[in-house]
C-alpha cells in the first residue's frame, strides 16, 4: 500500500511538492489513541442498535454516538434503552439539549443558521436544564449544548453537585468555534469537548490545538446544511494536527431528519449504517496512509461519557 510519505515523495519528484501544514500533535485520548470515530444523528435506541451492529460487522471502533433531535423528543424508555446499550458497549451516548431558536416562534432563526441552536429567553435555558436533569437521572453522561449561556449554567450545576461531576458537555457545531481564543472561552465556560467549524483548514485546527488540550470534534464528511465537504484524504493531516480528535461521520446528499421519529420509517437507521460504512472507509485510508497512527480502541475508556445504569 502507498503511504502518505510515499505519495508526497512522488509529488515532489514530479515537481509539485505537498506543503506540510502542521507538525504532529502530541496529545492523545486516555487510551492512547490520537483519534476516535463519532457517529452523529443517532436519534433513538433502534438507530443506536443498528449502528452498533454495523460497527461490529465492519470492525469499526465507534467510541461516541450523538443525537440531534433532543432529549425532549425521546421517551424515558427510549433514553433508558440508549443508556443501557451504551453502558453495555462502553460507548458514549450524547444527547442534544432542549428546544432551540430554529424550532421556536422567533423569526431570525428562519433566515440564518447562526442562531439556530440559541436559547431564546431564560425559560428556554431552564428547559435545557430540565432536559439535562432528566437525561442524567436516566443514566446519560454526555450532553450536546448549542447555547453559550446554557453551557455556563450547566458548568455551575456540575460544580455544585446538581449535575454529575463526570458529565461530558459537548459543544454543538451550531455554536461556531473557529479560532484558538474562542476555544479558550468555551473551555472556561465548562466545555468538555469542542465541535469546531466544518471548513477549518489544518493550520486552523493546529492553532486551536495549541490553545486547548480538550478533544476536538470535526466532521470529516459534512452534512449539506453545514457545507457538504468530504475530507477523507485529509484525515491523516487532521489527526496529526488536532489529536485528540473525534472524526464525525456525517453524510452528504442525505435528508435532514430533525426532529426524528417513527414517521421517518427506516431512514434514520439506514443513514446510521451508512455513516458507519463511511467510518470504515476512513479507517482503511488512515491505516494505508499512516500505518504508525494508533488504531482506536473499541470503547470503554475512562474519559468517555459512558452511560451509568
């Protein structure tokens, strides 16, 4: 197989050298891996079960799944089932918090995604807190936050013991993070893991890595409404610059399924399976281009927000 070094040497021989944008990052996850796979849009227990089964079939070590419809769109039984599957498999199960501006009665979010995940008014922040309390009571230990003020409130609630001290607070791609100083602010406000902008270059990622030791979450294949990029061949350089990094496998040319539910039939499950297949493609490519990069562990690491049931 042709390694990345071999490809770069070939391009240099042809007179078209590939510029190295960043040196390898030295940080790793608790299990020693520089990268992990995250499967987003896992909207309920049936989708989670399908994702786990496909990961087993393809040999893909899925460390985290994330959900976009929100805690309020799941029954207690569905949350409990997701928590059970996550606990059994050592997988972090991440759920989105609360209502959001894009679904509310305001008008600005209908015109721009820039405020789509914002909490409009203190009552909406309170609704996010209610979702957090409910999810944690059912065993969830990882929540997806789309509003800056809500993040600060959750940090305080973790500190005073209202929420579990080991609760992972993952920032949403809808809360733009595109530079090092912003990463520092998010960390100060309580973020545990940082979802960065989908169009950041490798040097941009290296700058964020220099500013914080928190894990970076980056879409390697990006949903159409967030840019629609497919960055498979950048995977090695991204891992080198951003480790520890969660490689999020979104999908181009896929329907928006938020809020999800039974009315969508098998679509969410099939999308979940395809995201795992995309991860398998990326894993093969990383192993080919840089065999020295450690293969991710199958799950259960101490720094994962694995459900407690």
